[in-house]
C-alpha cells in the first residue's frame, strides 16, 4: 500500500484560513451566541475541508475516522468533568452554598481591592489543588456573583479569576499540564517549575498591579450601590450559615488529596444535594410541584437541580441572574464545541497538515531566540487551530525537541516555551476546550474577558522578551538553577 503524499504548504493553510474566516463571520453575525452552534458548524465544515485534502493526498478514510474517534476519546475525561461541574453548580445553588459565599463575600471583600483579591484568592487555591477548572467552577462562580452584587464589571472579574486560576495551575506540581510539559520535553517537573518563574512571576506581578489600578478606578461607582437589599433578598430566599460552605471545603480537601477532578466534583455535588435536603426545605417546597408530598418534592427538586439547574423567581432581577442556572444540561453546548474542535484538530494532525505548517516555520529559524519565539507562537497557534491545550503542548514539544537538542539547549527551555504559549493562552480562545469551559462556568465570552486576563497574554510576551534578551539555559548546565546568557 502506497504511503500518502506529504501535503504542500498551501494545502496545509487552506483549512486554517477557512476556519479563521468562518469564525470571524460567526462572531460578526451571531456575537456572543457564536459558541452556541455557529462555531461548531465552522469547525466541522473545516474538518471536512481538511479531510478532502487528506483523501486527495492518499490518506485512507478509515485512518482519518480512527483519528477523529481517538481525538474525541481523549476529551471524554473533560466531558465527564463538565457534566459534574454543571451538577455541582446546580446543587450548590440549591443547597445555599453559592448564596452563602456571595453573602459573605459582599460583607468581606472591599470593592476597592475586589479584582486584586479575586485574582490572589484564585491563584492560591489553584496553586494548592492544581486545577484552574475546579477553581473557576467553585470560587470563581461565587466571585462572579459578588461582583454582580457590588455592581462591578463581571468581564473584569472573569479576567481576574482566569488570571489567578492559570497562575496557580501553571506553577502547581499537582497540575496535569505542569506535569505534561516537562514529560514531553524531557526534564523533571521541579526544574521545569523553577525555570518557569522567570516568565511567570513578572507577568503575575504586573497583572496584580493592573487589577489594583482597575479596582481603585472603579471605587466611585461601586460605593454608590446599595448592597443591603440584595443581602436581604439572599437571606429571605435561602438559609444562610457558615456550615453551608461544607460542600466547598470537602471538594477542595479531595482535590488537595489528589483525588481526580471528576469524582471530587461529583462528590461535592452530592454533598450539596444532601445539604439542600436538610437546610433549604422552604425554598425546595416552593420549587416543587404542589401535588407532590414533601419527600417526593425534595427528591425531584434536588434531582432536577443536578440535571437542569434551578430558577429563582424574585422581584429583584439581580437575584434571578445570580442564582438561576447550573445543571448538566447547561454544559451541553460546551461539550458540543469541544467535540467539534477535537474533530477538526484530529483531522489536521492525522493528515499531516498541522505538522506541515510547523515544518515551514522551522525553515525560517536561524537563532536560539527565533526558535523559542517560534515555539511559543506555534503553541498558541495550535491552540487556535486544534482547539485543545494538550495538543498545544504536546505537538510543538514533539516537533521542536530535536531542534532544541541540536542547538544544545536544555529541555526546560522547551517545556517553558510550550507552557508560556500553550497552557495559559488556551482560555483566551472561545472554541478551545479551556475557553469553552470558562465561558460555560463564568458566563462571560472569552473574547470579552481576554483583554482583562492579563496574566494569560502577558506570560507569552515575557517569554518572548526573555528569548530576545538571550536568557536561555544550555544543555550541559541543565541542572544549574542559574539562567545564563547565550548568544543570539
């Protein structure tokens, strides 16, 4: 059987250019609703374009189909986590856990430093548990509610949550991406983390300064907003008490004990349902069908909260917006988007189109700085095209590793570059698995919060700056913690 022909550069660029054009049109015509169908159609159409090119070059249809199945199967863990998160949000809204976090947050968080505090809180929790997704689904949901209650910008708040969550995730030895990058590049995780500090700490320091400035500038607006009526509405609809934070404490404890995200979040959702049954009977009976007994009403409302979410009826529109939502069903658009993105990315990889673009990029690399910058931009570009941060890490690392070895560079140079360009930028792309997830949890489009997710775009910029300054580490000093200057 003859081998498929290598694709030309023009062939490799056609699906990418078509995709970017269709995604632009999707945003132009549908705005924020583009992730609810238009983006998925664009991704699947472009998967078809890439498939036709692959078939023309001699790739077998069966091989392309198997690649798609394999690619989608890699996301099934994320799909299960998404369903668990939807269930968790619904049960935590019903149990009073989220209302309690919002209630206390309105009392404790100073509007002047709210964005700064949100970023730091998310960073610390993510550093401890190693999961930006868990942080966004738990602490992040509550902080979004507090921001809305204070009259602060939910878009900026989402940027602060994403920035903090990805800073902690990036430096946590418990994070899957922080373990994946050094494993693919060929270094150990702690050398990798230490070497990332050179681009990560300056980025986060500047991020905190920017959020401090934004918070201070928003003071005049937020201080004029009366919060007591909202807090009264919260307490009138839900029983508010400190012990209702137990589901949050249990979920974070399980994460710290390195329990995988799906069972940890699932257990948190179940604990929320139990807490609702004991402490929110008045609200549950108001939600239940009148003909049902108290027991049957409790069971059906809790069950419904986990698959469909809850809907709060109130004279205060802010309360309705804050406390309505959740459920597994709320995640189906995101799951659809992830499957569509992985279909396109898998076809691009299986037909050699993505590798062809990377090979062309290497031809123009003449210096060490150019190699590192190319790695960072390729990781970001792979996030855009393939729609998944794991591909954005693995593929550039796998493609560029021989070149790093050839130039005598330590593997941590490569692992840091793919993290700077791949891990943190994934949340900025609406059709990427991470961007789609953050959208579904925080209810803010990544295209809106991207400007304020300072850490996520400052990090690759600092990585590029370090490359231009010549701050790399040669292979023969890979165990030395000192970064040395190498020639450009």
